[in-house]
C-alpha cells in the first residue's frame, strides 16, 4: 500500500475529528487511535447484509471509510489506519492477531490484523479495528506493567514465542456476591475485589505483508460460516462507554448504565443516529 495525498490526508483527519499538526509523536498517536475508535465504527454490514466481499485496495478503503463515512472490519479499518500512520511519518508495520475477548480458545485461528508502531525505541500496539475492547491509546508492548488509558487498564504479556497477549481489567462483576450491600464506592474496595482481567487478543510480532491478509479477507467476508457473514456486528466507542449491535439487538453503555433494545423495526434509524451510518437495508 502507498500513502495518502495531501488532500486525502486532510479528509481522513477531518473524518475522525483530528485537528492540529499531524506529526509522528506519542501524543499524536494516542489522539488518532482514540478519535478513530469514536468516529469510525467496526461493522459487518457489507458481509452480513449486502453480501459484498471487502475490498482491501487503498482507493476502495478510502472511498468507503472516508468519502462514504462507513465503518468496516479489522482488515479494512486497521488497513487504512496503517496507510494514515505511514503518511504522517510513523514507523509502522502490520501484524496478525487472534481475537479471544475473554475466552480460553488459544488455538483459535488468526482472524484479526492490527498495527505495531516503533517510536523513540519503544514498540506500541495500535488498534482501531475492533471497537471498545481495544486500548484507546498506544499500548507499550515492551513492558508487562498495567497501563492506564482513559480510566481503563491494559497490559501486554509474552505468551508462546512470537506471540503476545493483550489483557484488559474489567469491572468485578464476578465478585459481586462478596461485596456488602451497603458498599457503593467500588474504588474503596481492595484491588482483588474491584477488578479481574481477561485476554482480549493475541498478536504476533512476526513480520507479515499485505498479501498475507488477502485469503483471510476472502474467507471472513464471504464464507457462509464466517462470523462476519453469519452475524450483523457493530461496535463504536463513545467518550463515556460504547454502542453495539449484535444481529437485531442494540446495546449501549453510558457511564456504567446499560440500555438494551431490539432494532428489528428501526435498524436504519439506529444505524443513522447511533453510528452515523446511512444505508438502505
């Protein structure tokens, strides 16, 4: 893949709401990741509803995500984000991942791509292609310390050789039975009562190339058994939570309050109002 023209770069940054100078710094990288997750949703409408194979060509990605203001799935979103980072001047390379989202299916096949950025001698995991579960900033992979990002905590641990696990601390619902009824301030609880952690993805630092994603893309966006074909999935980070659709169910988290409703009779309206996606289904 190449780079964006000056006009395309400006349009892409406007699409995600980025203002100011785009220079290859840690601050810029953190801001780009967070704004991208909030502005551009993960979505599988092409595969599930329109039965269209995703086109990973640079022009096609730019047209879909920037010009037509659609979302996409990981190969599309992280693919175009890779081009954005290269254009700005970051030292970036793609990498392959396995999405776990808290499961223990460590033999799960490769089904995700993200980007690794090397900056000032450190390497960072940078993902805009999965939605809310991913770190909302650049995650340093050269330490196993917990890293706080906008009130969330993530860390990277080495797994088998060549593979790393990204873990996220989540609310301690599993400890709810051990919390006294009168305890409403979770922050005053002992650490082991407040959080547990789960592995969200495994990623590899082995060198890979754009051509390595072509067959994966064909399978994931066309095969009748592929997750993105069998399910309508959308996810978008918000400043105070997230918005998501799984098939015909809409779920929104805002400041810890969960709202769930059916979208069977109002899907196009929800897509427009909650995800800024304007399509006819």
